[in-house]
C-alpha cells in the first residue's frame, strides 16, 4: 500500500497544495483520469465545508489529509479539530428548483456521496 | 485554470482549461461578472477542455446565469462532455443552463 499524508492550515490558499499532492500520486501510479477528478472534487468539497463551517474562531487549525492507494482502491481520510458535524447525515439537496431559486447548499456532499464508493464519518 | 477569450462577431467566447474548484472559481466569477454586466452581451463558455468542476464552480455559473437574465445578456455553455457532463448531471444542471453541443451551435444559440 502506498500512503501519502499532508497537513494544511484552515486557509483557502492551502487547498491548491492538496490538489497537487493528488496529481503527484496519480502521475506516479498512472491512475485513471476520471477517478482522479472524482477524488479532487470530493476533497475540494470536504475541505471547503471544513473551512467554511468547522471553526468558531479565527485561529489557525491543522487539517490532516491522508491518501492511501491499495490495488484498486483509493482511500481518502480527512481529519480536523473543528466542531462535530456529520456530513453524511445531510439531507440530499433539492435539484429541481428553477434557476432563480436554485442554491448549491448541500451540493458538495451530494457530489462526495455520489462520486465515492463509500463515505464514513467518525469521531475519536 | 486557464481562461482564453475569443470573439466571433458580437459573441465573446471564454474557453476554460483545467479545473474549476474553490481555488479557481473566484477568478472565473470575477471574469463572468465583468462580462455579463453589459446589456445585450452574448457570452459563450466553452468547457471542452475543462477537467472538472466542483460545487464552488457551479455556484459561480448559477450566479452568472442569473446575472445574464437580469441584464438581458445571453449566456450559453457548450461542449459539456465526459466527466464534466457527469458532474452537471449529478448536480441537476443539465436542464438548468442553456447548453449547446459545440461552440458553433452555441454561437448560433446566443442570437
């Protein structure tokens, strides 16, 4: 199993570094382009949610990201010290609203749930 | 994300290469806002070379489409294929935006 791990701060500027790490792993192991895109979208959604909602202060917090590659499976683990929130319990978004009424609230987790084979949430 | 601008008559074509995610979406948002404030503006967004788009990108496209409607501008997407089309489908956006199969069809559609 090949594992890559990094820690970023809860700052938007750090997100591009996560994308580069995924791309490096994908390049080294010749991963399918669509699968890599799915992982990058899912990570963007999860990390954006953490940055937007997890912290009640303006302090710097560390977010740990671990990518594990084992044969046909990519596992992505994101760990933060923000307030407890189970994104897997979010209701699916309303995708039927008109252009005027449509929002993207809940869309990120909807993507994560549909792009990944399995999504779990745990608290230590 | 790279943005390349072309014109065809009175139509502006913005071609996006790379990815639209939370890092790059603000740049695209500013560019679309600047383009769509002019009434009668005709803008085509060519997604042929787009790798993927996350919800941050869809938020920008939604705002742009609303702004176009309010300003009386025309805003059409084209060449939504492969992974990008899958994401549009998952998000329920295929029927929400005006989408043409090719750049040529989009140029016709904005008139």
